[in-house]
């Protein structure tokens, strides 16, 4: 069942990432969409927790959950900004290589075994990332290279550390409902502070999309914690990373994005590397 849960997370994250891609140049505030998404998810989890019953909250749960929420919000914001600077069919696979960070942590910190095939997959993903991001000065896909790469690196770092902290929460046997409530509350607080600083205009479309993303996120992260609690983290993380497939296929289909031959090879080998890590 934990493999199915990981695949549910993969599709939920892929759909949400595609929504971020579709709205990247719409003029809608990335911060406001994220705020409504976190607020919606917080209210859903709070209501569920009140009905089901919460476990005892403690400082570790609150702090750990809030940090996860802040990292998730920042990772999504940076990803949305990266989508506005370059094609989703390249951006999404690059960001999905963040799976390397929690996979390594699962081996080094939590002492999970990583097979030779999985190590090969990790190396393939790293090499593919180098190939995908390489853009010659003439021709090819239009990319605002420096800010694009900066946003990608910030997103990879945020999601990578988030994965480590989620595994830590699972390792400490913290109730996932408690963690999710603290996560979405921390994310919402972080985003409202960001909104006060940036002073962007509010739009009704941000509320509608935020509610949609929030509902999908609750399903995705609930499944994510279930998979981590009952399965093998070093396999769960790469399965979740396959969410980039949704964005890759969606970007090529909806936006008619065209890649150079070496970039197509890079995307395919990145996906192949992710598959190897779950064998």
C-alpha cells in the first residue's frame, strides 16, 4: 500500500506543479496563491484533527512542522518563479533531482541501505541535470539563465531539506496529523509576512486556485507521510520525484515546448535515473 500512497503523492504534486506552471505568467501572485493553499489545507487538517482527535503537541512537533511548512512554501514559490524564466519540461526534472538529498540522508543519517543500482540512478540523475541545464548562447529554448538556475537551486535546496525533515518526523513517530497542521500553519504565517513585505494586489482567482491546490496538497502530503511511515524512504522519495513527468508531458502538450536533442536525452536519462533509484 505504501507504494500506491507514494504514487498518489506523485500525481498530486505533479498536478499542483502543473497549475503553478500554467499560472506562472498570468500576473497572479505566487505568494497569495500559496497563502490560500496553506490556509485551506490548514483548515481541512484542523477540522479532521478535531474530529479524529489530536495527539499531544510538543515543541519539537510545532517547530519541525513549521519549518517543513516554510520550506514547502519557499520551494513552491521558487519553482513558480523558475517556471516563469524557463520551460517547464526542463525545469521540473531539474527540481525533481532534489530527491538525491533525502535519499543520501536516508542512508547516512537513518542508515537505510542503498543498492548499487540505486547509486547508479543517483549518478545518472546528477549527470542528466548537468546536460539538461546546459544552454548554448544561440538558438534553442528561451531561458533567462542566471535567475532561472538560482530559483531552481533554491527550490531544490528547500525541497531536499524538507524531505529530510519529513523523514525525521516519521523517525520520531510524530503523528502526521499534528505535523501537517503545524506545517500548513507555519507556511501560511510565512506567506502572509511575505505578502505584507511585497505588498502585491489580491485577486479572486488566487483564492479559487489556492483552495484547489490546498485540497490536492492535503491528499498528497497525507499519502506522503503514510508512505514514509510504512515504507522505505529511499524508494518513496524517487517515486514522488516522478511528479515531474506530469509537468514535462503537460508542458510539451499544452505549450508546444520544443527541446534540443541533447535536452530530450537529458530529460529521459533523468527520469531513467529516478526509476533506477526505486528498483
